[in-house]
């Protein structure tokens, strides 16, 4: 089922099947956005509640016309600067986009993935692709074709091989209030990056009370093994010493070599930590440990998005 054949992927999509799609962020479960049955299949496969909308993937900014009724000037500038790339824009949908895709919202989420194979595929078909991350609802997002195959092996016939995802965490999602940009989901493209690139714009976060969509469920990207966030890893190790403990640390920590452990970045790079986060969580989840202990990362730049993921994946410590 894991294949490098674009032709096989195209023919599966034309038949209304769902496929595994590599992107630069995480792998997606993709289907023809104009085929309502195929769109519904995605929700079934993921066991995703149908009030949680899907992102539409396009080959480039020109492919957005027709899918939306209007595009604020600032959105055009964002597309120009960041597409293809890990930035998803919320725009008013046209009739071409079904209410199933947007979960009845008048807005549709759109992005153009920065991945050679995804773009080659999008250029070989004449429809956009809806694609949520290719994990069952509430589990860790996949960053390799094998992760997708492990999750869905009996239920999809094609997973396009695209290597390990270069970015490793989901796209930043932004919406607009007039010409103001609002961040709905943090990602690699941070508020600072947007401000540094378009220096005359206003970027804010949406308030908690405005969160209507469940991408923002409190517990979300969770491994099955309880994951605890601790201030001092070594001290917590003593506390749980009767358990089989796995450790996920940002950089190597002396004195914990004897445990099943994973280091997010030997050299302390947040970009590298993002690339490795989900693969390490999946690996430690399979290690047979009773619990996984981890720590928050430096809370700046993409560290903020990573910490948000860790907090959502964790079980509160008593
Ligand atoms: O990087 C990514 O964005 C990956 C890759 C595959 O492109 N996709 C992804 O999709 O993360 P998903 O479905 O796992 O997360 C998309 C989130 C949803 O949970 C939802 O909260 C938000 O995007 N979303 C989608 N459409 C929306 C809409 N119309 N209004 C508000 N939020 C929306
Ligand atoms: Mg997801």
C-alpha cells in the first residue's frame, strides 16, 4: 500500500477513495473535495466528529478563486509570502465547498502544502484535496508513511511515500477580522514570523471564548501511555521509580540513559524538535512504558506551538 506511484494515487482519488498524503507538516488522509461520499469516508475512517471541519489543499493561490467568495488584501499577501507552506487561511466559502467539509461554518480552511510529491499530485488532478491529519481522532499525528499504514492499514489502499515530514507539526491556522490577522492554531509560522515578513499588519490570537472548533479540544494529540509534564525530570523519576518510565527530553540530560528515552534535538534546535516530536511520541508509546515523562520546551518562537501540543497531549500531574 505504501507507494511512490502518483498514478496509483490519482486513480484511487478519481475512484472516490481516501489516500495517505505526505505534506511538509504531517501526513494527511486525502480525498477529492468535490466527492461528498469520499469526504464522509474521511470522517468515518478517522472516527472524527462531524463538527470538526477539514482543510482544503490546493496547488497554489490561483486555485483558491472559485472556492471562496472574497479574499482580504492581507490574505493575498500571506499566500504570496508563505505558500506553498505551513499556513492555513480561513476564508468565506463559495458554494463549491460543501457544509460537510466546513462543519456548517461559512468559512473554509485552505492551504497549499510545501511538499514536492503533494504538489505533483495536486498538479495531476483537477480538484482540490480535503485532508485532515492521518491519525485516528485523538491520537498522535503521523510524520511518516509507515505511521499512516500502521494506523489505517486495512482501510486505505494507497499511502504515498514522501519521506519524513520536514516541519513535523500541523500548519498555523489564521483567520481575518477586516485586515487584521487572528491566529487560531499556533504552528511553525509564528506571530513573530508573520510580523517580520509583513511589517505593517496586526496579528493577534483569538480569545478562548471564540474557539468554536474542536481542533482546539483540550486533550488532543495524545499517546495512549499517560504523558506527564514535569518541572524537574530527574526529581519526577525518583517519584515514579516503581514504574517503567520513558523519558522525552528536549536536549540530552545526564543520568537518564538507562531508561527508554528520546531526545527531541541533540543540538537544542526547536525546528528539529518539531520534526521529531510526533515520531518520538509514537515510538515511546510503543515502548511498553507505563508512563512517559517530559518537560515543556523554551517558550518562544515555535516552542510555543510545541508546548501547546505537549500540554494537550499530557495528563495533569497530581
Ligand atoms: O498541517 C496541517 O494543517 C495538516 C496537513 C495534513 O495539511 N492538516 C491538519 O488537519 O492538521 P486537521 O484536520 O488535523 O486539523 C485541522 C483543524 C481542525 O481541527 C479545525 O479546528 C481547523 O483546522 N479548521 C478546519 N476548517 C476550519 C474552519 N472552517 N473553521 C475553523 N477551523 C477550521
Ligand atoms: Mg489533526
